[in-house]
């Protein structure tokens, strides 16, 4: 996360390779980033 300090939102489309656990871990690491699943 050092390189993405200005990251505000992540849009995930066709995210079959990203597990729900990975998304939850990312939310715990950086709570300011909004994650949208599409």
C-alpha cells in the first residue's frame, strides 16, 4: 500500500480470482478505500 496512497476506490469486475477473504483483508488494511463489486 506504500505506492497507492492516493487510492480512493477500487472497482472489481469479473473478480472470480479475488476471494471474499482477500477483499475483507484489504478493507481492514485501508478503511478509507471504497471497494465496489460489479
